[in-house]
């Protein structure tokens, strides 16, 4: 008598041809359904590169380029990004080659997702352009930012899991774990976005492995092991090469303490971190509720990354920061809610456009001078994006609300893929309520992209192939 798993496979003739105990390469055949979306993605990436090379460089981008050029690596920025940049410099023109690599990783990840959708080739190509050219996403692609690389890694992870649903294979799931590790390596809060996708991975393993299906402790163990692997791989780059350790958290701590000091009229910042003669009036003069940068520009707050503070002084600052919500809960909560409102776009008219789009090239240290060539198409696109920054397209609250609705619908329909993607976009934003140093729109980039992606997966749900109870991938 044929098993239920065998009967299920009859409905998905391309899902699984045979099963063995070895990890093998994913069954990804270059047929029209794969080549056409991939070609569409590569053409789109080439167009963006042609229009914007060598890319836009904010201060963070210029600093990362300087580290890649000089080899003076520090962990104030993702070490993995500097290492990739150094590798690209060995074989590609710098820095345009790194910009090309960024676009290649991004659009190929989009193509990987599109080729897994259970639709005709034409609609897969439409999916590539819909996801990759989603207006706020396309507007940020010219920036050399870790956020773009992180979103690329999330696309690769989702694409691998979608292909695993069509063609169950260990290699797809291993690729998903590696991609999620890269996402977490590019941004600290990406680990929160990783969690729902890991739960989806556990759900996939539970479908394929009877031991996990019947034992919740086994599922919990598998989840813990996968999370540990992601965390280990994400932290590994910072320990395989010499890296200078930089204390970044004090800039957030001091900004929070300054905000509460201004609201309460009582100085919360420890004396070693105050400029000479600086009081609450000087803190209020420089303070902006949507960004911490102005608070450090006049010297009222005595801190910079190279500052030499001893362990006792840093411990004193740490204690003042983590006890702040307990000592002044109303003032701290008001400060953080106000920032979160800016982050979600509830005060778009008051927020500088430079916290959304940072077009141009910042010159830093001895970096070679760069200039984006003038082109009427690029200038028209940039002008269009600037006109849109105060619209719903760039309103974080609209994407958060849409993600919540998509999550609820996906859970009701038991669409694991859509639910995982929508939840991933939402959970990644949550720690920003406590830890965001400003209201830069790029912090929401994965949430912004996860909405059309989750909607697409809800409209075209991927069908999970199943196996006979006595078979293992």
C-alpha cells in the first residue's frame, strides 16, 4: 500500500525525484522558468549600476571604504562587510566593483525568491521587478550601506527556504542558515528578524523528520542549535582577523541621558562625559529628537569613539543608562516614544530628508575623491524620491500596519512562508524602540521590503512537498 507521502508527491512531480542520506547540491535547473527571472534581475542590476556608479557614500559608507582600503578594521561597522570589500578590491575596480557586487547579491537574491514561486515565467519576471524596484527600496539601492547587504541576505534565506518547499534538500536549508548568519553579521538587530525565519526552518524540518514532528523538545533543540549556528557564524568574522574593539553603545546612552536631563531639569550624564562648563541649557541647544548626531557636534557631551575612558568611568555610564528607565520612567518613555514616532514616519514633515535619503559622496580622510556622473535620468529619479519622502511610500507606520494585517491573514490561512516573512520584518524593528540612535529610514528597510514579499507569498503560496514517514532528506 502506498504511503500518504507518496500520494502527496504525485501532485508535485517536480518537487522530489528521489531521496538519499547525503547532502547534495540543490536541484536548480536552468530552464526558462529560472533563466528569464535571473536575466531580468541581472539587467535591472546592470541598469542601476550604470545609472549610479560608483554609488552614494554617507559618512558610514566612507568610513567602511577607508577601513577596507587601509586594513584598519574596527567593530563599529560590520567586519564582514569590510572583509568582502577588501576581497572585491583584489579583483574588481574599487569602489565601483563593490557597488556592482552589492547590486549583484541583492538582485540575485530577489531572483532566487521569484524562481521558487509557483507561477508562470512571465509572473516570475514581474515578481523580480516588483520586489527589486519597490520604490523606497529602489531609492536606497544606490547607497553603499550594510542595510542593503542585510536585506540581500534575507532574500537569499527566504529564497532558499522557498526552493526547499518545492524540492526538499538539506543544501537549501544549510544555505538558508548561512544567509541568515550573514544578515545577523551586518546588523545587530537582524537577529530578531532571523527568529521567525528560523521557526519556519524548524517547521520545514518537522515536516521532513518524524522525530521532530512528534517531539516538541527535539524541535526546541533543533531551533536552539540553528540559532547558535547563526550567532556563531555572525560573530566569527570579528574574531578571525585583527579588529580594533570600539565602544559604540555610549553614543546611544549619552543621548538618552541628555534627553531625560532636558525633560527633568536634572543632570543625568556623569561628569567625565560632559564638556567643560556644559549644563542642561547647552544639552538642550544641541539636542534633536530624531537624531543623536547634533548632540555630539558642539562638545557639550565629551565623547568620541577614540576617547580614553577607564573601566570605572564606563561602568558608571553603563549603570546610569540601564537604570534610567527605572529612575525616570516617564521621561525615558516619552523620549523613546517620540523617537519611535519619527522612525515610523509620524512626523515626516518635520524630519530632514537626509534621514531618509543621503545622496552624495562624503569625503573622509585620504579616500580618493569620487563623483557620481551627471545623468538626466538619475537626476529625475533622485528628484522623484525626494518628492516622495513625505508620502505613504516612505511612512514606516504604513508598512508596520500592513505587515501586522498580512501576518494575521497568513496565520489564519496557515501560510507559513508569508507569516514568517511578515513577522521577520516586524520583529526586527522592535529592538529599535530601545536602541535606535536616530530615525533613519534605512533601519526599516527589511520591514519595507517584507510587506510586498509577504503579500506575494500569500497570493502565490508555495506548496510544501512531503515525504513518506520512513524517509529522510
